[in-house]
């Protein structure tokens, strides 16, 4: 059963408020994440990205599923997304923001405007539903002959150490948009989401895949791609 006392994510004008826990590991990440939050607000995006990226990796590899872990990992990825947008990598920043929303949907309530330019930009890119993705890709036109996207290069996924204790064996189903230029967008994790560490590991690796877009009558077109990822322990 999930504990509900004092674990909800509170979003205040001062920034992201971490869950109050006695857990030593979770406590150890509060200071660097607060530092990253301040750095994003002051415009030191390179330093903020380094800190948030490191914390996200550490959380995913050391802790298993719980609401507190989802909060902490979601905050780290959200701060990484803001810093990435601040560095000018807009598409990757949005992908990271959507990753954070898959990890902890409560981040939808975050007041992004407090993060100035990067926050205002991400506020314009909410996570869309599968139905919205299919409409954007024209998937309702069932009569069109479309050659589906092809994956040319994959980055291998590492099983997050934090998920080993829970022996999760079910596949992670993720749906995303492959744009006409081959870039990926709007990942949606579906079907009984696994431990959040696996969501982070899968979407972080998926971003580096090289995909040839779908084609209709020889021309590249956007398409919805559905992927099933199976994590196994060695």
C-alpha cells in the first residue's frame, strides 16, 4: 500500500519542495536538487544540468519503486529538462519534461513560469494523449499506404540497479511520435507502468535512437510508434 502522509509534491513560489523523509539516501539528494533549482532560476544552466543529471542517474540506480522515489526522480528530471532548454536543446528538453511527467504526473501542477524562459517554453508543451498523437500523425486515415518507421541505431538499455530488488519482469510499453524529420517526441508509458527507474532508463536511452521516419508515397510523414521494452537481469 502506498503511504500518503507527507509525501505529496508541493509546488511553491520558492521552487520544488522535496518529500520529507528520514531515508538517508533521499535526504542526501535534497541539497543538490535545491542547488540545481537555484541555478536554473539564476541562468547557470550548464551547472544545473550537471547536478540534476547526476542526481537522476543516482536515484534511478539506487532506489526502487515508491511514491517518494517517483517524486525525487521526477524533480531531478524536471530540473534537467529546464536546464536543457536553457542550453538551447529544445527538443531534448521537451522529451525530458515528458519523461518527468511519465515518472510523476503530479508535476503537471508545477508553476513553470517561475523558471522564466525555459519554464515558459515547457509550459507550451504538455504531454499529449495517444489519441492526440494519432490525430497529429494523421493515423485516422486508414486508407493511406504508409511504410512504418525503421530503427537504424539503438542505444542499449541498462537495467536500473534500484529495480532489481523488486524483480519486475513485465514489459514497458511506450508510445511516441516519430516526426517527418526522424526526431522523436511525446513518449507515453502505458500498460501497468513499471518501477519509475525503468521508465527513466528506457526513455533516456530511447532519445539517442536513430530512426528513419515513416513514408507515404515515398515522402517522409509523421507516425506513431509503439515499442515494448523487456528488462531482464543478467
